[in-house]
């Protein structure tokens, strides 16, 4: 999967300017992940400057993790301006489904026309599907493989965006095709999962990495590349660290160390049309 | 102290949902500490969704470290709703005594009826005691062992909550009994103290851990368990790291690694009625 | 450079109270850097308490990295109150030049009379110079050594403050003299630069460290000491870590480990009137 290795090299060469309007818990985490990868993050959310920053950015990451009125207003402004300018936006609907506010805001942002990728876990994308009025009975947030594939495809069609449902198998769809990023061998997977669940903001990191790739690739490829990069880096980090504090540190190290060739091989082995 | 080991195992088995309305400086730190321990943190402070989150949470952590009007409003809403539902709240009155605003807000939150545990250092709990109008001459924030014990007992009575005054010896009282969590041998204590003082937000971490235990135990036990867990994890971390950056990383590792048996033994050796 | 070693020892002995009104991305980072060095940070930005905190602080750090209306209001209040009380303020004009809002707010803060040190990179100080109406043709933010020296001198004169332009060579001027903090040997410099660029908030850390030194030294010396401390700590950290996650951890370790003698020697070798 040569394009995958080249996408990573492009990020490093072109250092896309990624404007992040993201939650307070992970601002530092995602900025550091983007820098480690080789992109140039800007973290800013003031309604007064958000449009000007979008104009200069290569891509925009919108994450509703700790939203309030002012944040929501900034995110709407940013998405609308990005839409006008044709700048790609990734939306991370953190906690959609957990409160009505989040489901509503996420759906509204998705409807504004600027969002090119939506990445969430099974529950979040389910909530988005429910809110959009095309599904029923979304009463569980328990990951289900067949349903995750279907969700990615359906929400991608409804939202006219690439949708990534991350979980045991990650599904990415542009509304036409669906791709799976498959887990590693069970022993590796178990070890990695145990650590990834014990560090905050790693879903947000995946979205931020997709934001970096949106600066150099089309939405479908950017979503696959962001997920693949995170997965490979976490697997490498989990080889060197057995506990969450150390794992977190090694994750940044590996976002920096990852090479295009290794990522291309990862893609060949683990990414499949599904 | 079997219940202590079992409390840790319960947190890991039941993964209590801990809703944190906390300060911007430590959001990432306390979320990672809760995840490392095995709890499920939610970090959210928007007045629009705070009540809905309280309804779904097992416990609530309210920390006034970087308060402003909107935060204060959210914290009041959360404490009132938790009180109505009987969900336990821990209040961390960060910086009470340092500004009039903080003393006032902390006292007000403590008076709303939902707070089950208050944890602060000597100066913070002293300020709370002064504000409540039952003490005089609280003109020093220098830790004093006999006074710390008395403070815990008195503020617990006044506030009808469990109060923990953390310091060299930590005192926890429910207004009837007082328990001390004693320091280790001087050489260990000195080494740990030197490092704990050089990392931000570790008091807030203790409060967050108490929040996790509030999801599975009564307030008195939760306070003791949170403090004991932090102390044991820091002592273990300080065995492996001599400087604050590395110590901080190892602290998360040890919150994850700690075993129920070791915590139970720690309790037998170091927790005493005082 | 004996005073430099003594300044570090003074920070450790006197633990100056440094009040930080800083951006959300780096709050945790700069608080930890200040604690590792030996200072006492307070992070607080509520307009309601900001003046009271300034009254008790030894120095104030004002950083516009994620400003909004409420933050701007707090920063203005803090700078004015510090000016009245003669408490030293350092201003970090993060992103000045990147948006009109930031350039305007930074210039306004610089004009209020309380700011004793301004530290920024070449682009930020250039923007400030442009806004002040005394320069022309500031159309590039690419570091230029001769221009950096001139900028430091000129903006120091215009703003009646010590100005530090950090870059390959760091220039510090009080409007009369200019000092250079010179890079190490190329092989060291390249290694350090590669890592420093991959961790967020390290410019903010330099400003925070200057804030700590402002609690014990005059503005010119505080600016030199803050920069020298950061440079030496990063060089040491880069000897022990090859990747950004690990480097970041080691940086805190070295801020704690640095000794006065080593810093004095660093000053003798690397700080020159320029």
C-alpha cells in the first residue's frame, strides 16, 4: 500500500497546518501527537479569530468533547468557513449519545456541509445515525462488528462524508465502498487494547491524525491513514511499555519514529475492502 | 484491612462512571489517573449538560481550581442534582483561603447538601472552617498535626460530610471518628514528598481517586481508600524514579499495577483510628 | 557567570509565587516546568479573583495562546494591577501576527505599563514591532539573525521592556544593550532543535521560567536566566532521549536536576554581549 507510506512522508515534508477546535482534556495530547507525527497544530477556539485561522489552515479538526455555548458557536463558524473555502474538516462527535446536547451539536455540525470525515466509536456514530432519523433501535453502544460496518456505510451516505467507526475492527466508508482496518494477532491486540483503554484522549488523537492526513490526501485515504498510523504506533509502543503512563510516552515516540515503509506494509497486511 | 483491597478490586470490576467538573490544569492528569486505576472518567462542565451527566454517573468530583462564573454555575447545578438523586459528590476546595472567591464558592458548594466528602490541604480546610464561622484565628496555613486532626473532625461535623485533611499525616473524619493515614519511614517519606511537591495536580488526583471509590464504597471508606491508593502508588513510583518527570509517568503505571493485597497490607500497617 | 547560578539557587530557596494567566494547551506543562524548577505556580484566570492573586504573587506570566474575551479582560486587569504594585509581568505574545486579534491584544497588553519582559519568536516580535508602527516591511517570519538582534533592541525601546527574541541565537535587550545566548556545537544543536520542535508549549515554558526568575532578579537577568535554564535543560534531556515523548519527560527531570554551577558555566560559555 504505497500511497500510505507516501502520505506519511508528505505530512513530514509539507507539515500541514492543522487547526484544532478541541476539548480541554486533550488539547495538549493531540497537539503533541500532531507535532510528533510531523504536522503543525494550531489550537484555538475564540469566535473572534476562528475564521481567520481556518483561512490559513490546511485542515480543521472539530471535537466536541467539552463543548459549551462559545465553543459550539466557534465550531459552527469554523465549519461554515471551511465549507466555503473547500478546506477539509474532520468532526469527532465525542460523547454523542451520552447527552442530548452532544448528539444535537454533533448532528448539526455534520449537516453544515464542510465536514469531510466523521470519526467516532460505535456508540457515537450510532447516536448520529439515530439523530439523523434513518435508523431505529439504536439502544446499545456495545460494539458489534457487522453493525459497525453497516453504520459506517449508512452514516457516510446520510452525511455525505467519509465515516470511520473505530473499534475492534475499524470500518471506514465513503458511502460507496467500505474498508476494514483489521486487528493484529489476538495476543498483540489484547495487550494493546488493555493499554489504549487506560489513557485519555486516544480516540481524539486518531481524529487529530486524520486531520493531519487531510492536509495531504483525500478524505477516504486520510481516514484510513490516520487510523493505520495510530494502530501501528500503539502496537510499537505496547512492545516497549507494559503500563499506561509509560505507554503514553512511547506513543509519542513512535508517532515520531514511524517510517513510511513500515506503514505501507501495515496497510498491505491489515487494510481490506470489506 | 480486607475491605481496602476489595474496594480496589470493585473499582476495577465495576468501572464506576466518575463525572468530573474540574480545573483546566489537571483535567488530563485526573482523567488519566482514573483510567489507570480502572474507573471510567467523564470530564464535562457545560451548564447545559451537567445534570444529565450527573444522572448517569456513579459519583461526581467537583474541583474549584480554575473557577469562573460558568463553572461555578455548573458545579452548583451538579451538586444540587446529585443531592436530589443521592449520588455521592466529593468537593476539592482548591485554593480556598487564597482568594475570597474560592473560599466563598467552596463554602457554598459544601452547604448544598450533596457533598459527601471534602478533601483539601491544611490551608484549604482551615479556610473552610473559618468561613463557616465556627473557628477563629485561622491565620496560618502551616500544617500542624494536632490541628489537622481537630480540623477534620470539626469541619466534618459542620459540613455533615466526611472531611480529609491531607498532609504529612492524613486525617479523615466523618464527624464521629477520626482516622490517620500515617507516613512511611522517614527516608521513604522524604523521597516521596520531594517528588510529589514537584508535579502539579496530585492533590486533585487524590480527590479524583476518592471519587472513583465513592462509586463502590461509603464516603468514609472511599476517602481512606483514595488516599491510601495514592500514597502507595507514589511510594512505588518513587522507588523507580528519582526526578519529577519520570515520577509522574511511573505514578500512572503504579495506579494500574497496584494490587488489592498490597493495598490491604498498606491499610493494616498505616491506617489507624486517631 | 556567578549571578546566573545564584539566580537558580534563589528560585529554589525562595520559591517565588508565579501567577500564570496562560493558555489551555500548556497550563499543565508550564505548571509542571515551574514546579520542577522549584518555583510555586498559581494558574488562575477568573476576572473575579485575578487582582487578588496578583497582589500575593511575586511575578505574573501573561500568555495569549488561547485568548477569548474573558481571558483578555483578566489579562488586562492583571497587568494593570501588577503595574500599580510594581510586580513584574512577562508577556508571551503567542501567535501575534497569526491573527489580527492576537497582534492587537498583545500590543495592547504591552502598552499598559506593567510588562517588564516580552518573550516571543521572530514572527511574534516582528508582529509586535509592526503593530507599534515603528517598522516597515515585516513581511516574513523567517528567522534572520541580524534582524532578530535589531528587533529585540527596537521593540525593547518602543515598549520600555526587556525583549527576548528566541530562535537559533536568542537575543535579549533592555533597549540599551543586547545579549546573545548562543547555540551549542552544530551536532548538539541539531539534535536538540529536532526534539524541541516536536513538543508543544516549550516556548511557553521558556516564558514561564523567565516568570520564575522575575521573582528573584531584575528583568534583564531574568530573561537571560530563563532562556539559559531552558537551553541547558533541553540539551541535557536530549542527551538522554532521542524521541519527543521521552524527551518531554526528561526535560522536567532536568529542570529539577540542574545545578547552579552548571548554569553559571553555561552562561560563561554561551552568553555574550552582542
